[in-house]
C-alpha cells in the first residue's frame, strides 16, 4: 500500500445526504492533522475552518468533496488519498468503509486507544472537572482488538446476510465479520443459506454464550436472547475493578442494571440489593433464578419512575453503594430523583459508568457539584475498531 501514489477509497454516504449535495460540490485538497474522538480525521480549509473527513488519520493528504457546510466546520467525503499517512493500517475487512459498524480499522490500535482516553479527559475538562487529569486513573485497552464480539445482528435476504450501511437501510453483504467471535464466523455459511431460503427480508441475532454455545434468533425483538456486554474479557476486567471499590454495606443499588451483570457478583457483601432496569431480570426467564440470592430484587421498570416511588421508602443512615450505568444519554431528567434516592438510602459510594464520554462527564460533574468527590477514573475498551468505549468514575459522598 505504501508504494501507491494514489489510493482510491469509497466511503458510504447516506442517501439523504447525497440528495442534499449540489451536483458541483466543492472539492478540496487537505492534509489531515488530527483524529477526532467521534471518528473522522480533522483538517482545515484555506479559511481556517475545521473539516471533518471520515476514513482518514493524521498525515493523510487527501482530495475531498464537501458534503455539508456549517459556519464553524465542514464535513467532507474522501475522493482520493493522494499521499497516505505512514501510520495508516490496512483494514482487515473487505467492506470496511461501507459497512456501518467499524470506523477505525485504518487506524493503528494504539492511536485508537489514546484518542479515546484523551477524548474522555477532554469531556471532563469541558464540564469544569479540570482536576481530572491529575486524579488516579487506570486504563484497560483490549488485549486483542479483533474477534471479540460475542453477539451480532444481521439482515438477511436473497443476497445472503449483511449489515446496514452507515446512515441507511441499504444492506452490505458479508461473508465474515473481523470483530466477531470465530464461533459466529464459522456459522455464517449455514445461516446464509437459511436467509436466502426465507421469503423477504429477515433479521438474525447470533450470540456466543459464556459456555461457548452459539444461540440464534430470527425476526425476534431486539436483544431477544438477553443483554450482556459484547466483550467478555473486558467485562470481567470491569467487574474486577468495581469489586475492589465496593467492599460491602447495607444496600447496593444497581440502576440501569440490566440483568445484574455488575451487581450479582457483589450481592454477598450487602444486606439488600436492588437492580432496576426496563429489561431487568431477563436472566430469570432463561432459567437461572437459582443463582439469584433471596435478598437480590429485580425491578423491571423505568429508573426514574422507580426512584420517585422510593420517596416513601425507609430512610437508611448506614453505608451503601450504587452502580449507575445509564444509556447513551446519561441520567438526563432522572438525575434529581436518583440523587434523592442515594441520599435517602445512605449511599456513600458511587460507580458511574458511561458509554458516551460527554453525557458521562456531565453526570459526574453534576454529582461533583452536589457533595460527591471523584476518587478515581478507569477506561475500558469494549469496542476496538470503533469510537465507542466505557468510562468509569468512582465517587464518594463527602
């Protein structure tokens, strides 16, 4: 690849964006200077405006076409890589750039990880937690950035199986997924034949259970096989890290706790445990109820609604802990109700987990302004080759 003077890249542009692009869109030649934590490379046009270019990395000299213009920034698509960065990696996947899954297969893994961590620290600084860079932190990059996903969701049809293209419902056919577990890849041929034999479009979920058994589900609701983190090795590291911080007490609250992934292993350390999520307790439906202690309670309901119902709960002054793992938008308008529950139940240790660094940082800052002090941060890469990862803060109530 390094011997080519011009490398042609084809990137997927959503149909709605293409429809808005003028026929003679502006073309530019740029040198990419940085990599944004949201994925695209960062360059500047002759007027100094920031130009975001997906599929690039620092050192690339590229010819691009503008797809969207704003006052302060521009978005563009690559037409040609005129001079590739010496850092550029060869993507493993034949459909990288068209499939909507990975954004960073062309980026060396070390740079991927550094960009993620610096992005989280930048998000903390933006919300006023300027001391975050001096606080203790642990980093857990993936030991193997490939073949880690224990579950995938595919679309089927006469073409076989594939993933949605980025920003559209067009399906990109595949014969393997480089970030999926090999148990999944070995099974794709047989499922491909089944997809082609079915009438019309279909949806297939494949999941490798912790036992190594492969389960499948056709045309079922999302997460019909249950929810668990897609990276088993990183999930074990996260649970070990939390276990070292939460040593026991009266009550443990696991809010947005799913099936108790982060709290079941800690149940013996607490007198009572409450796991709250709209999908809480799905493992009960899988016949695993014998592994759930009697003092461990699931609440299959909205966290804010549950928290508001706790206004009449008995006040506790003994020590307790909370694991808070909200969806991408963070606590949002549930924050006040959650804070009231923590105070009422005597919770003095908080583990705040987030998959979006901006909403996670906002939540950490909100707790920090209300009498909680950050003790330590940790970052875990559950999603190599993508921009996503998990950020964690351990806080104590002062």
